[in-house]
């Protein structure tokens, strides 16, 4: 029988699979017959006991795993070598996020296709007392090992439905196919039991880590792309110690992974100088040519990029770059009114360049989300980079003649609400060192609004929010810019 190759067309592969399925009953009889003959031949050969044992294992594998090859490799640990490591007086912590290809090799099934992302964690307890990892801080909706295995289980019904229309062609052969059903059921159950054991053995142990002891394993989390923030929270002496990791997940490619390739010479500013520069910023974004005004520049974030993305990534979704695939996913979500967490964001311009990167918070529909765009400036404050941004809330879709696709998102005209939402969101997370408001946009009322590039009206009190982000949770201070 011809071996199917990965690069063969899917229809041809399915036809070949069906062909193999039709002949599986005959293949079973042939395999059993060959097995008996070989066993009889080797019965009197005392020197061939080991060979017979290997042959028996091989043939039984063919019978029980018939067209259901499940071959995990839990002993392969390539991700350990590239793990990020942080240490202090109470613990040494290593973290790595497995790629989809690594998950396929290690677990034998494509976890990413099931919405699961494997995070490897190793903790060395250096404290004089026991400690425990809070799994809900790594991922509030994490999967248990058996739950993750159950999501990935093989199912005969799913395998049959995967043939789609070709299944109707096989209906006349149902009686023949039924001959193989007991073998299929046995193979499926056996493979699923092995999968349970594999996932369980690799999972992070939910128990106290004694002083000087080491615990390691996989935490099964929902899939995230771009920068994944892993919060390792350890309970030590009735206190929670947090160690944060920001790890790039390569696919799909998000916009901030293409930025910061060039070194930007930074100008260090004191409080008065920075206040002056921020007050003199353009009040709004613009189009590419700078001839029309867009949404107001109503936000300033102070913090180096790893800190900024580390603060936002657990609560906001990142943005894919514009590709054929991302455009198709956006169009599908738009037509079906479904969620697309990483949808590309259209470019607005400030300093004659598009945004450095964008973030978003999406509801159940792609038509309702918060947009946050940030531009890197050449300034720094207390050694931290200064970013200026624009944030608004999409509340629906409307028709317009000003875009190529005749549709655009309609923004909430109260743009101050979106600005304040960012402040409150980071305040709730405890990730603000200081925050406040300062003028610079220019106020406009509901009765006399301004309009963005697509004609949506907006009104504002004219202030920008300034936020100094923190790497650790803390109580923020008030910046009295006014």
C-alpha cells in the first residue's frame, strides 16, 4: 500500500485513507495469519526469543493502532534549553512556552488546534518553608492534565465526519466497515488511555514544594499569541511572591514583533521638559499625507517596551500584521459577526509614521472592541521610554464612501470614556506607578463635536491621560500635571 505524504492534496489523501479502510478487514486477517506463522516458526528457536518479542510487539502495535498512530515523545525536551530563568532569595523559576510543533512531538497531538498552549515551569524552592504555585495566576482558565487530554482524545465519529462528502460514497460499504469497528474501538480506547497517562505525567504537580526541592511540569493554558505573560505566583509564609515572564510566541506574527529593529537615540527629559513636550504634541492623528485630522491623541504611556507589553498583554490582545490570511480571518469574522482577537488594525499617522504597535480588547463580535495605538517617541523620563497613543471604542459598523470596502467601525463619540478605561484597567491590575491628566487636545462639546478620518463625531474634555507603568503590583501616585 502506498504511503501518504504530507504534501499530497487533501482529497487524494482522504481517498487513499478510505481505500485503506475498506481493506482493513482483510489486512487484519493477513496480519494475524502472518503473526501466527512467524510465532510458530520461532517457537523452536531458543536463540530468537528476543527477536520474537520485538516482532510480537510490532505486530500487536499494527493491530491495535491500526491507522491510529499515536506516538508521543515525552522524553524530548528541546524547550528546556531556551527557557527563561529568573531567581531571587526565595526561588529560582524557569519558564518556556512550547511551540505548536514541539507540542505535536512531545504529546503526539496538535494541542494548538484544540485551543491549548503548553507552558513548562520549573521551580526551585530556596526559601526555608514550603511554597506552592498558584495555577490560576498562570492562567485563570487553565486546563487540568486529564481535561487537556480529553479535549485531544481520538474519536471514531470525529474521524468519520472528517471525510465530509466522501463519507456518503462509502455508505454502500458500511457492512464491510463494521467488521473493523471493534478493532477501531479498541485502538481508540488504548490510544486515549496512553494519552491520559502522557498528559498526566508531564503536568505540573499540584502540591507543596518543600524547602530545597524542585518541581517542574506543564501547565495547560489557553492559546495566546504575540507576547504571552506568565505570572508565577508563589505562596510563601502567607504572602504571595510574583515573578513575571514576557515570552514571545512566534505565530501568528503580531505587529510589535516587527518594530524596534532600529536603535532610536533617546533624549532624557526632566519633569518640566517632558510636560512641555507632551503639551506641544499634535492634538490628533492624521492620514498618511497629513492633510486630514483623525482621532485625538489622548494617551501617554511611560515605560520601556518589555514593561509596557508585559502590563497590557495579560488583559489586552495584540494585533496581527496585515497578510492574506489575517485579512481573510477579519472578513470572515465581520460577515459572521464573530470574535477575532488578533484582527489587524488600520494605520493612523503621527510624526508622519503609522503606529508602532496596536492593542485591542474584543467582545464577542469583531465589530465591538477597544482600539489602542501607540507611537514611540525619542524621549525618555527617568530612564523609561515615552509612548503617545490614541484609544477609542468601536460600538458598531456603518456604511461610508470614504473607505474601499464601503464600511467602517463607528466609534463611541465619548472618547474620554475609552481613555479613562485604560487608566482604570491598569489601576485595577495594580500596574501603575503614577498617573494623571494634562491638557493638550483642546476641548469640544457634544453639541459642537469634531470628526475623525471616517466622519465619526467625538467630543472630549481636552485632556490626555499619562500613565507610568510598573513591573510589579503597587499603589499608584497622582501626577499633578495641571
